[in-house]
C-alpha cells in the first residue's frame, strides 16, 4: 500500500531565503500526528507547502499515492485562526457547508442533504444553536470549533490542522481532541501543528520535530525524547523541563 503521506526532499524559500531544507517525511499508517518545533521553524510553512498553498523550491508530495492536486477531496484543512477574515458576512452554517463543496463539484449547490450533514457536524462540536450567527460574533474558541466542523463536513481521509488549540480554553481543547481521537478511531490521519510540549504525549501517538530541517519523526514514545528536543530547541532548559513533565504525565496516563 502507498504511504498516507510521502514528503520527499521538500525545500521552501521566501525571497531566496530558505525556511525549510530537504524535508523527508513519511506517514505509513493512520496517525494522530503532531508537528512541533520553535517559532520560525517552518511548521506552518510545511503544511502550506504540502497543500500547494505556497510554492516549493524543490521536492515532491504525495497523498495516498497520488499528487495532492488529485486528492483534494480526501484532504481537510483547518487554517490558523489569525489567517481568517472574521468580518466576512457569512453565517456559521454557511462556513460549515463550505466543507461539502469539494464533493459537489463546480455546478451543484448544497441542498437539503448537505445542510443536514452540516448541522450534524455543528452538533458534534456543540454549536448547533449558533448556526445563523455571523462567524465574527463567536468567541475565538467557538470560531476554531466551526472550522473543525467544516473539516468534518469534508469527510476527508487526511486532515491538516495549523495550531487548532491556539488561543482556546481547556474545555474547548478537550472537545477538539476528543473529536480528533474519534477521527483517528475511524481510520483517519490527523496532522496538527502543536505548540504545547506538555500535552504531546497525552494527545498524540506520532510526532515530527522540525527546525527548518527535520530533526526526528516517529512514535511519540521513542521520538519525543530530551535528546531530540535538545537538538530541536537548542537545549533551552524550560523546554527540556516541559518535555520531562510531559513524558512523565504520558506514562502515568491511563
């Protein structure tokens, strides 16, 4: 079987300045995967390059054995909240309905079945009562949940999420990760940029450590180590202390 995600020799440069160097990354089986690294490490850039949102200087990407352009219907994407125009005059339900467009094609408009499916996705994230509200009138955590509902509406096989937990409270974070676990149990793959090292062993089963180059990747229990984190973050004591606490918490989790 083809890998779920095969990133080969990917290099990305902005104004001739490389921000990612020769990244090789393969995910063979469905995973709940984290991409972690310091600020400016190229985490969001990697996701955008994989999705074709920014050009690559070199390299190739395949999803489920095919170029990304041929697998759009099987890919879901949750962008950073800061990249969205929240003043756009669109309702919560309309945003979630956008997740159905890829399967409808260019000339069909969402009908009753699509609206009912969008409402089911909104119900999953606990926001059914807000379906008519303008998206900018929600809290930051609620906005993040709406975009997660849009991703669920896509019925994708692989989901890319750019810091889905950024700026949300603990309760919303738990809701998001319960949904991600549910997707994982359904055989889906979730790849999320994540910034909180303490929760990596609690929430994820696979991790990629990135700092312009790929430092290490693999199962959390063998890859998320103080040595690899030191290589990734440059030995900052606060980072290593957080990692130690995270590994301890992960080993004590039921």
